[in-house]
């Protein structure tokens, strides 16, 4: 067995049933422990998002809305387009159901992560915020658990240059090649080279400005591209409305019965691919979004948690569902076997000419993911080595943008995907340990808000 096969096997073991059970199980536990907060607090989260509860003199660097946009820019991306395609190709239509389950319980997980990130953050003399799982692990669980916080930071820094960087730019290059040459032609090395150079330059311009510039760019890209993509998908679905019942029937039918074509059966194929791609889509449980939300300008941790939990609903329940229904209703998943081209082909089948628009959407979504993951990795490096190391990290990150566009990823992505999965373990341990505190903070906030603002 060579090193590539070994890494692929380790990646498969990490993303196996134990982690799936831990992720979904923790989400269920938090849902019950915090009183079904994703349902009780949903309206309040929307109200906070648009009613500007935060004040200019509140601690933090960016508004709650921009914090959500920065977090969404990392999650709404290739996971919602390529990730959904991968889930359906590997696990069949039934995998979509398990993506939904992951999102629903993931809303409680995301709420918990981001509320704790605000509660246990540090703000230095310059006003720069230092927040995320590494801080609530160390400060909430105590200094004796700093080793667990260090592990999370290490996994995050490594994952950022793989899943958050090279995987994204590789999909950008694929999308550009699809626009130029169509679905059936191999990628051009020259196109990949040009894409890498341009993307590296653009990423450098944005990320060297820190979280404020990242959030500013994300707050412009994310809402526009979400609305654009959703409207295109809804147009196709309305145009083919008679196929929607059949598509939903396939999702529910094969959620509990694996098709013969699915390797690994129900647990190893359908459920595993749905949960894994669901997590890849909304990152609930990883703890990455908590780093962005930790920078929000607010005095209320629970309030920001309610804003944060809208993320899995938007990117999985809404965006991923539209993607999945277009793929299933058009029958494209039975005709196209390349996950990077399946969604574009499905949109093209549903509305001729829209495949190119989907490829453009992939480019913008992936770019927004690139810039947000640079912040996550930078905060991890800051925690491990201090502020001076962050500048070095950012230039290294830019270099990997170029590298990711011109090389075959294979083993690199398997390794970084494994680091991505390992991020969840320290974070989930902290969420379970700190859940009594979360429940207490939530009860206190709701009681205070009932008189005026809740729900």
C-alpha cells in the first residue's frame, strides 16, 4: 500500500460511522438540551439579522449580518453545488434526506458554537477579536485542556489550505474550463495556470485587509449570488413542476432503502454520503463558522448564536435542496458521472443556457469560500504562533491558491479532508462539556428578551 492509498484509507476511517454518529448525535443532544432552539429562536434570529440590534460601541469588529455573510461565504460554495452532486452520485437521491437531517440538528450545533465563541472571545488593545473553538475550549474547559485547543487550531490551519483553498480553486478552474470548452473536454493546463494567477492576486488583495475587508466583500458577493442561484433553480423547478413529486418520492424512498447501484448499502453509502456532504455543505460541528461569528459586534452571545444558526438552514435546507431537486428532477444524475460537472449539466438540461451561469456561480461561491477560510486559518495560526505569523500564513495561503489550480489534488485533498473531519472532535467534546452553561445562558437571554424582542 503506497502513501496515497494509506491516506485515502485513513480519510475513509475518519469520515466513517463513528464520526457521523458523533456529529448527528451531538446535534440531537444539543437540540434537546437547549430546548429545540433552532425552532424556538428561528424568528428571533431573522429579526436580529434585519433589525440591527447591535450598536456601534458594542465590542467586536463586524456587524452580525456581516459575520453571517462571512461564515456563509465559507459554507455556501462548492459544497452546495459540487458537494450535493457528489452526495447523489455516491449515495443516490436518498442522501439528500440525510443532508436535511444533518442541517436541522446542525442548526443547534452551529448556535452552540457561535454563542460560545462570543462568550469566550478575547479582544486585544487594538480592538482585534480572537475567538473560536480554541478559545472556548481553553477558557471554558480550563487551561488543562489547552492541548485540545491546540489540536483544533492545528487541524484548522492544515484544512484551510486544502478544503478551504486548493479544493475550491480547483473547482474554479474546472468551472472556467467548462465555460470555455464544454462538459466533455479535459481541462486546459494554460487555462488552469491563468485562473491560478488571477485568483491568487484577487485573494491577496482581499485577505491582506483582514476580517473587515473579507466581511465587506462577502456581504456583497453572498447575498447577490444566493438570490441569483436560487431564482435560477426555482425557475427550472417551476418549469418542470410536474417532476417535483417524483423527485421528492425518490429522495424519501431511497433514504431508507439503498439503490443497487450504491456501494456500501444504506449506512455505508446513502447515510454516510448524505451526512458527510451535509457537513461539508454547512460545516455544522466543525467549529469553523464560530471563528467568524466570534468577531461579531454584539454584547449578547445567545443573540449571535441565533443569527448563526440561520446558516445551515440557508445553505442546506434552501440552496442544497434546490440543487438536489434540479439534479434529480432532470435525471442528470443518471447521465453525468463527473461531480464537478453534474450540477451545471442538470441546469443546462432544465433551462438551456443556464449551465454557463451555474459555472459562473461556482466561481463566485468558491472565491468567497477561499477568502473566508483564509481568516479561519489565520486565526488558528495566530492562536498557535502569535500575530506576526499571520502575515506569513496569508502569503503562503495565496501561494497555495496558485498551486491548487495547476496540480492534481488527489492525495492532498484526502489528507486535508481528514484534517477537516478531525476539527470536529475537539469542538464536539467542548460543546458537550459546556452545554449546561449554554442552556443557562439561553434561558437567561430568552427571559430578558420576552418582554420586548422575543420571539
